[in-house]
C-alpha cells in the first residue's frame, strides 16, 4: 500500500484553476447592506453549525436541502468534490444565506444548493444570481446545470430566468432532470435579476470578515415564517 | 333596533398556519371569549366568515364545526361567504341578530387558510370572484385589476410609485408593532424603489404595482364577541358600541363602471355608516382600510370622506395617516403587512379597532381614540361594508 499522501492525491478530484469570486454589496429591501463573498475551507464549520438545526425542518424542504448541503460542505472542506465553491451573504456579519456549486469542466458548471436563513428579503434570489454571475462572468462558462428541489426554487430559477430543459443530461443531485442556464439566458435576465456593486468599501468588507451566526431560535423563527430581523 | 356592543376580541397570528382550519378558528374564538369573560352568560349564536374552505380545505358547514369545537350547543350557527368582504358581512349578521332582539350574545369569527394550496392556485381562487365571462376567462386576477386601476389613478391624480412605496413602508413599520402580523420586516424607500437593487428586491407583479405593493397570501382567524347593551353593562366590560354599519354594491365587472377610478360602493357604504352613527369622517380618530394593494389605501381614504378626491396621497406625504398623525390609517399593518386571510380580514380590522378603542393596542396605540372606521372591500369594489365603532366612556 502506498503512503497516505499518495492515496489522498488519488482520492482528491483534479482541480481546475478558479479565479476567486470578487465580493459585492447588495442593498436589500430593508435598506440593509448584504455583502456576498466566497468562503475559505476553514469557514465551513460555522456554516455547518448554522445548518444543523434545520436538518429537521420539513417546511419548504429545508430538511432535504440542509442534509445535502451539509454533505457538500464537508466534501468541500475535505476535497471530495471537484472545484466546489461556496458563497455567503452576510448582513452586518450575520449569516443571511449561502449558495454552492462546482465545475463539471471548464465549460460547464453545476449548481448545488441555495439556502436562505433570513427570509422575506429575496436573499436567496440575490445569492442564486451571484452564483450564476460567478459561473458566467468570472469563470466564463458556457452553461450551468440546475435542478430545483422545492416549488420555491422552481419558481425562482426555472420560471423567473427562465431556464431551458436539458433533460438528456443527468444532474448529480438526481431527482428531477437537468435544466440549464446558458450565457444568452443569463445576460438577458441580468438586468432584472442580478444586482450589487463593486468594489465593496473596506468598512463594509471588514464587517463581513467574520461570519456571525444568528441565534438558533432566530434562525428557526425566520425559516418558519416569523421573518424577523433579530440577531 | 337595540344598541349592540363588542365586548371581546381575539385573533391568531397571521402567516402560514401549521394548524388545521378548525383549530385556527377555535383558537381565535377562544381568545375573544376569554377577552369577553362571559361568566355564566351563554353564546346564543355563531357566525363564521369564510370565502374558500370548501375549495381550499375541503371543508363546508364550518360554523357548525366551530360550535362543536367550542362545545357551546345549542348555539345557532351560520356561515357567511361574501368574497373578501365576508368578515364584515358576518359581523353585520351578528349585529342584526342582537339588534333585532333574536339574540343577546353572538360570536363572529372570520377564518381563511389559503396557504394550504400553492400561490398559483391561491391567486386563481381569489380571481374566481371576478366576472366569469367578462374578466375571469381572460385571465384577469386581482393584482391585474389593481394594476390597471393604479395606472389610471396615477395618471389622473398625480400619484407616483413613491406614494405607493410610502404606504408599504408605513404599514410594514406599523406591523413591526403588531405581534399578530404576518410580516415583521421593515422596508425602506431605498430598498424597494430608489436603489439599483430595487429592481430585484421589488419585482413587478402587475405594473405599476410591484411585490411590496401587494398583500401576502395568509392563513389566520379573528373573532369578536357581540352583546346587547344590557348584557354588556351587566358584565361591566369596557363598551365599544357598533355605531354604524353601511353596505353598498357596484357592477361585477369593473369595465361596466362609468369611471373605473371611482369606488362608488366605498363612498356609499361609508356615507351610510356615518349617517347611522350620526358623525362625520372628521370625527374619526383611527381607521383600518382594505389595502390589499397600496393604491387602495389611498383611494379608499378619499372615497370614505377623509380627504378630497385626488388628495389622499398628499395626506400620506404629510404624515397625516402615520401613527402619531392626525388620522392613523392601518395601525395594525393593514392587509399589506398584517396579512390578508380573506375571510378573516373584515373581522380582524374590527378586532384591531376594538383594541384601539379600549386602549389595548400596545406599541401601536392611537392616543385617545374614541371613534374608529373600517372599510372591508369585497370583489374589486363591487361589495363593500363600512363600519363605525365608538368607545363609550
């Protein structure tokens, strides 16, 4: 048996070069500023902590999305998915939501999940748009494969953009067949669905340097319909 | 007719209910009965307002079900379906029963559970109140009717999207002070109108109306206990007297009205209610108007007689309709932010006004409120019930 490092190298998928996602600031309906930025692997544990209580929330498929996202985040941290990335939305440093995906190859991306913690402000819509922006404008890809696991996701992605069917291509998440966002669709939808400004001021960026978790009760209240903004 | 008072009020938190319909209306009813503290006095009758349980929840005869849930046999039981004006219509039926001498105590409960179905079906369900041949078959929905109404109103009276946003901002602010409101989220002019991101934050629904111009789809229940003056005085409760009720109708299809920007039924219903109460709009201290869409708060504030036609938006600009203003409108958050479970709405408006007149509205209390007005708007203004309540010292 070879040494562990050699084995680990075999287990890790080969990675393509990925330029980082440049952070941006988004003014929400409440007037609050949400910073969207990419995380590092060492920030995964705090996201797992945020997701954990939602594993048992059936409403709007939070349980399924949480369980899958939990695994995807672990896989990202421990190099078990090819070219995975995670973006987070932070309001005054407090986690409002997260999205992730990966690269199938240089031309094709794959969207994984969108998880909103702070509901009622279209945080999920903004974060999903940021994810598509990353694939199309910074990774310069041709298309992104997408599935929805909830009716809300279906309305937001398949209908609002609108995505095209690509049923002949399986999606790694299984379930429903793939839909695809092409460059044409993305740039047509961009004026009404993609927003935010760059560069982010150093002060705002500093506020988003450390991820702060809302209290577990606050998370549950927001996810279950309270829609409050308490920290 | 005998004088009638409201002696108890209660409601559930609006939003998305995990409870079945029967529990939702029972909880609101028990809250109102607890508030009334009837002691040995029996409830003679129950009137339930509801628009869609048969379709949305596969349940009919829900007034009988409520009597059973509350174990208040042999109280009479009736259900009232009158579109989004079901609540105030049921209230009127309860009032008539007591005023006529047929009953001494009546429980009026409004309930709706709209989130049992998806948004598309909920929108279609509400659209079923429109004219079947002239509107519905062409895909007309309530947001589309309100959008056309808003467009014409804006052109004619100088109302802008900023005015509509002001209604939303005010009512979201008010709802932050209401623990029963569906939406506890402030919004800002920057966030929903002026920032570049507003195009995403506040997408168009039916131009010129955007998402934050429209009420949410809600579950919820609200309940009132009505009693004869004799019973109310015997119990020694604070007395909120039903001073006036007016109702009026208009053409089913909006296109058949001489002027689509005139909400004639609102004007006539309000005039009748004020005439019966023997007071004028100037005497009103607080109002709950049916702001299913932001434009409707402005239009109804004019038709009810609070402001001249075309000047409602100017009053809004001056802060007259804000909490702390001369005439606070929708201190509860209105349908816009408190939520709009259609069958419950008319009752919930009167629950809020009862609390206001009793000085029990907490952070959103309108100081020294003596007279209150509610407008429950059915159809797209084709069936409207207006109510005037008065606090008796």
